[in-house]
């Protein structure tokens, strides 16, 4: 699958911080621009996490709404009414981190199934935020296959820097409890869609005792640049995390991120 063009805007700054317990923290920057073609492609990519375009036609049918109205009223978190804005920023951060895992790190990262069946558009989806899978061989099982479980947190509004990376680390420490149910839900969704092959790829990671694999953990903070404080981020501690040996920490910062998020949702609806 080709890399979406908006991923060219996600740039490794080369800056590295150290946590309070000397874990490396990568600093990335989302250098988004105003290229209409890139933004349109990004909006479609974003929209199809909630409903692919073929399904969208079927869902809209009979509602008396346009596709854009349907998305804004039934699928997308609300732009203004709480908790809609925080759900918007959280979903955006998760999808961006999933893009990072898939297109920058090379993991298989099935994530559309996380958003398309929300019962409430203004609620976050339960379970682990982002799952990535990496296989040593195209067929068969290898103990070096990897399951990458990533937690993300966002801060895109406010006036005071916040350490959302610490919040992500704290939630990542709980992922071992959520992993089994998240894998089960993902496998079930694939089976319900009649997609046996990806379901079996997920199944490979459901029994570590009999089918060993490597578990990799990650925590990410997606921050408006005005809320980024390197000194504060460096106070992050991973003490108490069960998987510090493979724990990856990243921060993605960018200018006017909430404006970008709202513009992306609007374009996704208008161009549906």
C-alpha cells in the first residue's frame, strides 16, 4: 500500500530527550501545509476510518441526509459540544500514531474497525488505542513476530504545557490487561466481515504461551506546539511499567493542531 502523502508532513526532528529513568523520547513534528490535493487525500483516508465510501452510501440511504450531514451528525465527534472536541483530538491522535506505526515503522496496523461501529460518536472507543503486527515470515509462526501495543494522548488546546506523555505511559502500563479483549474484538470483527485471513493473523497473537512472540509497548503524546515543554516531558517516568525493555516513547508536536483537526473533519464531510 502506498504511503499517504500527508505522512511526508510527519518529520523526525532528530531531537531526543531522556525520561527521568533514561528512556529515550523521540520528538517528531507534524509540519502540515495547505496543499489541497494532500489535504483531500488525507481527509478521505481519515473519513474511511469511520465508514468506507461504499458503506457510507448504504448508511446514508433512507436518512434524508447528505453524506456530509450524515457524517457530521451521526459519525464524527461534535466540533463544539463537550466532550466532542476532546474525542476529536483523541481520535485524530490515535489515527496519526497508527499512520506512524504503519508507514514509518512498517507494521500491519488494522484500525478502521476501531471507529466504524461506535455506539456514540462522542465517546472514545474502548480497548488498546493502536495495535501493530509484524511477521518475520509471510506464512507460519516465528517467535520474533511482534505485537506492538501503543497508547496515545492528545493536548491541542489550553494555555499551560502538560505532560500527556506521562498519561500515555500510565495507560500503556494497563494494556496488558486490555490486550486479550482488544485482540478478541478485532478478530471477531474480521470474522463478521467474512475476512478469515486477517482474523487468523490476529489469532496468531492470542496465546503467547503456546505461540511465543515479542510484545512491544509504546506511548505517544500529540501536542500543540504551544503546549510542548521539553523539560516537563523529560520528567516522565516509566517506573512500574511491565515492559520497559521494549517501551517506545514519542512526542508529536505541531502548530494549530485543533484548527487542523476541525478543518480535516470538515473537509472529510464536505468531500464525501
